[in-house]
C-alpha cells in the first residue's frame, strides 16, 4: 500500500517536472525515473526521511544544493532531492550517519554510477554506455560533480578544454600547432565538435569519434563552414568520398588552412597524377610537373566546388 502510494506520487511528480526533451524516456519506464532507491525490493515511502532531515547534519551540502540546477524544479514541485540520488536515508539516519547505510557514489562502480544518473538522463544521453567513454569505465562523475562543480553550467569538475586534456594528453599538441582551431584560446570547445556522451558518428577515416556529425562524415564542419558545403553544380567529389578529412586535419596542423600536406600541389597530385588526362588538348602542359610551379589553387581557387565552372576557377 505504501509502495503504491509512493509510485503514484512519483508519477505525479514526473508529469510535473519532466522536461519535454526527456519525453522519449518518459514513455517506457517512467516510474523508475524520478526516484531510484539503491535496493528497490525493500524500498518504500517510509524509508525516505526528506531533505530537511539530511540538512540537519549535512548543512553545508544542503545549503549549496539550493543553487544546484537539480533544485531548480525541486523548488517549485519538490522534484529532485537528496534521496532521489542517494536513495532512502532512514537506515543511515537511524544509525546516526553510518556511511555504509546509504548509497555512496564514491564507492560505487562506474557502471552503477552511470546507471544512477541515467535513470533520469537516459532520454538526452541514450547512447552513453555504448560509447568509447561508457565502455572504458569513464562514468558521469568523471566529468560532472553534483556538489563540487567548478563551472556555472553543466556541473563540470573542470572547464573545457582542461577537462578533456586531463585524460587526452595526446590531443593537446595538435592544438599547439601553428594553425589550429582556437580551442585553447577559449573561442571554441571540444564539445562544439564532439559529444562526450556519444553519438555513433565519426568521420570516414575514424568512425566512433563521437562527433556531432551526419551520414556524410563532414556535417559537423559544415555547420560553421557553410560556404564549403555546397550543394554545388560542380562539386569536388572528394568531399563526398573522403569528407573534409581528405585534405584537412580537424584539430591543428603545421600547414596553413589546416591542410594535411605542407605543399598544396603534392596534396592535389596524390589523386590528380600526371597520368590523368593532363595531356589532353587544352590542358596546360605545366600540370605534369606542377610542384615546381604556382599553387594549383591559384587557378583552381574554388576548391570545394563551384556553381559556374567545372574546373573550379570561379
Ligand atoms: C544524524 C546526522 C545525519 C543525518 C540526518 C544524515 N547524515 Fe549523512 N552522514 C552523516 C555522517 C556522520 C556521515 C559520515 C561522514 C563521514 O564518514 O565522513 C554521513 C555520510 C553520508 C554520506 C556518505 C559520504 C561519503 O563519504 O560518500 C552520504 C551520501 C550521506 N551521508 C547522505 C545523507 C543523506 C542523503 C541524508 C538524508 C537522507 C543524510 N545523509 C542524513 C550524518 C548524517
Ligand atoms: C543529482 C544527484 C544527487 C543529488 C540530488 C544529491 N547528491 Fe549528494 N552526491 C551525489 C554525487 C554524484 C556525489 C559524489 C561527489 C560529487 O559528485 O559531488 C555525492 C556526494 C555526497 C556526499 C559525500 C560527500 C562528498 O562531497 O563527496 C554527501 C554527504 C552528499 N552527497 C549528501 C547529499 C545531500 C545532503 C543532498 C541533498 C541536499 C544530496 N547529496 C543530493 C549526487 C547527488
Ligand atoms: C567525458 C566527459 C563527460 C562525461 C563522461 C559525461 N558528461 Fe555530461 N557533459 C559534459 C560536457 C563537457 C558537457 C557540456 C556540453 C556543452 O556545453 O556542450 C556536459 C553536459 C551535460 C548535461 C547538460 C547538457 C545536456 O547535454 O543535456 C547533462 C544533463 C549531462 N552532461 C549529463 C551527463 C550524464 C547523465 C552523464 C553519464 C551518463 C554524463 N553527462 C557524462 C561532459 C561529460
Ligand atoms: C531524479 C532524477 C535525476 C537524477 C537521478 C539525476 N539528475 Fe541530473 N538533472 C535532473 C533534473 C530534473 C535536472 C534539471 C533539468 C533542467 O533544468 O532542464 C538535471 C540537470 C542536470 C545537469 C544540467 C545542469 C545544467 O547546467 O543545466 C547535469 C549536468 C546533470 N543533471 C547531471 C547529473 C548527474 C551526473 C547525475 C548522476 C550523479 C544526475 N544528474 C542524476 C534530474 C536528475
Ligand atoms: C576521465 C578520463 C576522460 C575524460 C575526462 C575525457 N575522456 Fe575522452 N576518452 C577517455 C577514454 C578512456 C577513452 C577510450 C580510450 C581511448 O580511445 O582513448 C576516451 C575516448 C574518447 C574519444 C574517442 C576516441 C577514439 O579514438 O575513438 C573522444 C572523441 C573523446 N574521448 C573525447 C573527449 C572529450 C571531448 C572530452 C572532454 C569533454 C573527454 N573525452 C574527456 C577518457 C576520458
Ligand atoms: C573542429 C572540430 C573538432 C574540435 C574542436 C575537436 N575535435 Fe577531436 N576530432 C574531430 C574530428 C573530425 C575527429 C576525427 C579525426 C579524423 O577523422 O582524423 C576527431 C578525433 C578526436 C579523437 C580521436 C583520436 C584522434 O586523434 O583522432 C579524440 C580523442 C579527440 N578528437 C579529442 C578532442 C579533444 C580533447 C578536443 C578538445 C581539446 C577536440 N577533440 C576538439 C573534430 C574536432
Ligand atoms: C563551432 C564552429 C566550427 C566548427 C564546428 C568547425 N570550425 Fe573550422 N573554423 C572555425 C573558426 C571560427 C575558424 C577561424 C578562426 C580560427 O583561426 O580558429 C576556423 C578555421 C578553419 C580552417 C582554417 C581557415 C583559414 O582561413 O585558415 C579550416 C580549414 C577549418 N576551420 C576546417 C574545419 C573542419 C575540417 C571542421 C570539421 C572537422 C571544422 N572546421 C569545424 C569554426 C569552426
Ligand atoms: C580536395 C581537398 C579539400 C577538401 C576535401 C576540403 N578542403 Fe577545405 N580547402 C582545401 C584547400 C586546398 C584550401 C586552401 C585554399 C586556398 O588556399 O585558397 C581549403 C580551404 C578551406 C578553408 C579556408 C577558407 C577557404 O574557403 O579558403 C576552410 C574553412 C575549409 N577549407 C573548410 C573545409 C571543409 C569544412 C571541408 C569539408 C566540407 C573541406 N574544407 C574539404 C582543400 C580541401
Ligand atoms: C582524394 C583525392 C583528391 C584530391 C586530394 C584532390 N582531388 Fe580533385 N578531384 C578528385 C576527383 C575524384 C575528381 C573528379 C574527377 C572526375 O570526375 O573525373 C576531382 C575533380 C577535380 C577537378 C575538376 C575537373 C574534373 O576532372 O572533374 C579539379 C579542377 C580538381 N579536382 C582539382 C584539384 C586540386 C587543385 C586539388 C588540390 C587542392 C585536388 N583536386 C585534390 C579527387 C581529388
Ligand atoms: C595557371 C593556372 C593553372 C594552374 C596553376 C593549375 N591548373 Fe589545372 N587547369 C588549368 C586550365 C586552364 C585547365 C583546363 C580547363 C578547361 O579545360 O577548361 C585545367 C584543368 C585541370 C583539371 C581538369 C583536367 C581534365 O582532365 O579535365 C584538373 C584535374 C587540374 N587542372 C588539376 C590541377 C592541379 C592538380 C594543379 C596543381 C598541380 C593545377 N591544376 C594547376 C589551369 C591551371
């Protein structure tokens, strides 16, 4: 009877606090979502003591929690409170604060921590457990802290890009190259291109790199560089077959325009070898040995495609 009442109360709660973007998750298993005690078989309403009781001993945490995004809705509707995450607190309180009698995130395995958070956040981050992060024991609290975050939004333990460099030390040098996306300067973030919670979309060269990408493998770039996207009457088909990564590094490069080669002509000649129709009538003879001459892009300047010229002069 107590259990039924509790579930009913939860459902009412959810209908009040559930943001629209969670609608997808709210469908299949809503009563699991708002409050998820660690041991559901014994949990029922009279095991919950309420945040006011927690506050009597954890005053600092409770006071700070009033400004937490998790309290935003709680203030209006009694939504997410201490026991929504830590589970029912009666046993813990009755034992005078025995830490083993309450759910401790610091002691739980990454998988359990993540599942705790996902009881409410699975709708927005459904893929997390199957991504490079989820599968390698990176859990929600590797990047987020509920009580000790340092950023104003998103409750991060560290702001970007420091947060990411903390583990991805190998990526840092790319952004120190002479030409780079201005991530270290704070004009862009890693998450402008990546979704640390996972998408299954990488590039054609590197699948699984969790990008805000589309089926072509280059849409993540085109959302800012619309001019490179077309559609063009005369597209350079490389973009369709190799994506932007056919010619550019995404993070940084020793070469201007983030190119993958220090000499534009040698980049072009990797595909446009002298054996192409360069000897046909009307094609200038210098194409054969072009590395000794001016850059191909001096003439073929609309290198991503053109609406008026099939050799991309204009
Ligand atoms: C009677 C005082 C008291 C009350 C009431 C109380 N706690 Fe505690 N709590 C403690 C003490 C003491 C500890 C142990 C602290 C330690 O070992 O550092 C503790 C530890 C904890 C821990 C584990 C800390 C860790 O190291 O991970 C959590 C989580 C916690 N309390 C949450 C709650 C919640 C949620 C409530 C309300 C449901 C609550 N407490 C109510 C006294 C209390
Ligand atoms: C959204 C989930 C969530 C809510 C709500 C929540 N906590 Fe926590 N709590 C955590 C996590 C995760 C940790 C582990 C440390 C961290 O991430 O900040 C934690 C850690 C703690 C600790 C251990 C001390 C520490 O800082 O490591 C205590 C005590 C605690 N919480 C008490 C509370 C109390 C009291 C409330 C209500 C005012 C509350 N928590 C609400 C998720 C939550
Ligand atoms: C590898 C680091 C990392 C991990 C692991 C991670 N997050 Fe995040 N999360 C971020 C960053 C960075 C942002 C800010 C994104 C932005 O501003 O574009 C964010 C934003 C969020 C937001 C607010 C905005 C949004 O996208 O909804 C929520 C909620 C969130 N994370 C929940 C979670 C949950 C739940 C987990 C575990 C399943 C998790 N995160 C795991 C890094 C991480
Ligand atoms: C009981 C449900 C519930 C649980 C469990 C829960 N959250 Fe949340 N979370 C919410 C609600 C509600 C919001 C506020 C959403 C809003 O304002 O749009 C929120 C907001 C957030 C945000 C966004 C903060 C911002 O700046 O907008 C982050 C990050 C986040 N939660 C991370 C976590 C992590 C990490 C865990 C696990 C330790 C967790 N949550 C557990 C319900 C929950
Ligand atoms: C707690 C450590 C940790 C943090 C913090 C972290 N990552 Fe990761 N990340 C990993 C691990 C472990 C892997 C899987 C092993 C690997 O590929 O290096 C991974 C994998 C990745 C991958 C896929 C790599 C591939 O080769 O497919 C990307 C992309 C990524 N992380 C981006 C980010 C971004 C962006 C951030 C910051 C928002 C971030 N990570 C923060 C640990 C972390
Ligand atoms: C301009 C978009 C963009 C930004 C900003 C960006 N990345 Fe990437 N990242 C990519 C793309 C695209 C790939 C796939 C690489 C490829 O196709 O060669 C990638 C690949 C990765 C990989 C996989 C390993 C590798 O070297 O290929 C990791 C890890 C990674 N990025 C982490 C980060 C981190 C950490 C940051 C922030 C410091 C960051 N990225 C910023 C676009 C970006
Ligand atoms: C969030 C917006 C954004 C995204 C996404 C983005 N870029 Fe950029 N990109 C910029 C900005 C802003 C600049 C110029 C400022 C600077 O020097 O960083 C730039 C510079 C460049 C340059 C050098 C241009 C020059 O004039 O030297 C190239 C090439 C480039 N980006 C390619 C890419 C590729 C490839 C991707 C996808 C992997 C991508 N960008 C994703 C914003 C973005
Ligand atoms: C066939 C190789 C190739 C591919 C594929 C390619 N680019 Fe480029 N891109 C270049 C070259 C070469 C330049 C330098 C042009 C110059 O110096 O005049 C350039 C220049 C740029 C610039 C600098 C501004 C400009 O237009 O000159 C941006 C931004 C850019 N590319 C973005 C992209 C994006 C986004 C994609 C994927 C949609 C992409 N590129 C695909 C070869 C390529
Ligand atoms: C990854 C391979 C690749 C790279 C690198 C590449 N191209 Fe192309 N390019 C192609 C393909 C494939 C076509 C289409 C050829 C066809 O349809 O016969 C093409 C078409 C062209 C065309 C249109 C004429 C035609 O035959 O359709 C010009 C001009 C051109 N490329 C110039 C360049 C220049 C200049 C560069 C260096 C900045 C370059 N390409 C780099 C593969 C490449
Ligand atoms: C001085 C200007 C100039 C330079 C520099 C130049 N081209 Fe051309 N390119 C042309 C002209 C002119 C044509 C013929 C256009 C026509 O048929 O209307 C042409 C045609 C082409 C075609 C199409 C050939 C075909 O079979 O239809 C390709 C591919 C091409 N150039 C690639 C390159 C590459 C790669 C480089 C650098 C190694 C380069 N071009 C340098 C002027 C130039």
